[in-house]
């Protein structure tokens, strides 16, 4: 059986481990690899996967061997080095492990899985080699992306069919929402809120409160805590629910990845953040607003604009401009009321929903990241 080791450091929030856990599961279950996932922060991992026991150094979960990435790093003999080694987001492999890789008679394919970006330079950098300065090893840079020249996006087999079946049966959404303690009765639209603390959530709530239509906003426990607490007037714990004007805010449990997909499929609009939920929001085929991970000197805004240029190009000009303005405002000083009204009207909602379907169809043409990555490792490394 072919083997793969995937290394992940949980730098901040859940994007790094979210992406790595999805990739590890897919490679193990769909491609029949023996997969080991090395993780330095098991408590954070447990938020996404309740089966994780943070006290264990080694455990088997969903066909993946999960090992604690500790310091000092455990001794790994060359014969236990796998066929493929992946650094999640430039996390830098332990020196002891690199020397074991170099001692393996047939060197493993060594890949650095990069962060997702829509910037044009990604296509020219995807797949580039980087020889190690002191060891007989070569690392290749692998970029997820939105074009045929990049590595595609994470998407497991059958995802589209499962989402379509969910959409085809109206009782599915109500049944799932009931499981997490939510009733949509009396609300015309649902939105989900997943963002970083810097998002202008209070401004969004103010806009929605003033609407004549009724909106149910579902926010995961621990997200935007200050703004949600201010709205609720009490602690933002799962189950709390308050209505003011046209807006009802309800706190829901922090969900594991499969359930988070279902939550996205229940919504009319999804606020997503970082990388993992951003990609899942696109596969949900629902309108989305992205809160990109903030970087120094506004570097993240360049990445945001690169995505907006691609994503909004297929929309009517006025709607595309309004959507771009709203997304920039969500990542900045706040959302302008006129722009919000343009994208939140019933007519705009229908156009944005159709555009989301079309966009997902364009992305599927490029294949899925896991399959593309394994093919690249076999052919290029």
C-alpha cells in the first residue's frame, strides 16, 4: 500500500488543520494510501473532530493515523519514511525527519502544500522545485487554485451528489437544523456567520435589524463573541437566541466538518473565512461573503481583489460591483447600506445563487486537489 505523511502546525484558528484533515481523510479513504497526519495542537484539532483524544500521542481516526508532532521529534528510521511527504503550508519539517528522508534509498516525493490564492503569479509558481541546500532532496511547491494551471481545490468524491440530494428534499434542512436546536419557522432567509474578530459584525446586525423581511443568523459558538454577546445581551453560548427587529441571532455548537457542510447547504448566504470554510462555501453553491485572514500592511486585500476579479466577472456589472464593494467593506471599515440592499434583494439573491452554481461548475472542471496532487507526486517528483 502506498504511504503518505502530512505535517500540520496549527498556527492560528482552524484553517491549517481543517485543510490538512480533509486532505488526509480523502487520500486514505479514496486513494487507499496509508496516511499519517502529524499535528502539533491536538486540542484545536478536537474542535473539528470530536474523535480526537488530545492525551494520545498516536491514534487511528477514519483510516488516518494521527500522531502528535512533539519536540523533540520521535526517531523515525529511513525504512518508515513514506512514499510522499507533505508540509502543510510551509510548516518546516524536523531536521531529524529530513535526514531520515535523505537516508531512504528511494527518496520520497516532498511537497509543500501552499495557501490558496487567486493571484496570477500562482500559476507560474505551481510545481516549481526547490533543492535542499545540504541534502539530496528536492521539495516541490504545490498551489491550490482556480485555474487549470494550478492544483485545484479540495473536493471529495460524491460531494456534488450529496449536496444535490440534500437540496432536492426540503425536509432534509429542517431535520438537520432541528438536530442542532434550530427552527427556521417565521424566517424568510437564513445566513451563517463564520468570521474573524475584526469583521464589522455590529454593522451587519444593524443593517439586518432594519429590514422588513426576517433573517435568521446562525453563528458558531466562539465566533465574533463580542458582537454576538452585545446583540444577545448575555453570554454567547450555544442555544442562545434573540430577535431584534428583522434579525434573529442564534448561537449554534461549533460543528465538525461534515455537519458544517450541511449548515452551509441550509443557508441563503454564507459568511465564510480563511481557507477551509471558504472552499466549502464555494462547493455549497450558495452566495458567499469571504472574510480573508488579515495580514500586515494589507497584503490580504491584494489576495481578496484577485479573487473578486475572477469571481465577479460572470455577474451583471452592477451586481458584481455591489458584491465586490460589500466584500471589501466586510474586510474593512464596514458594509455600505446601498451595496447591501443591492445584493440582499430577492432578485439579486436568485442571480447570486445561479452564479454560485455556475462558478462551482467551472471549478469542478479542474479536478480535485487530492487526486491532482497524488498524480503530480507520481509524475513530477
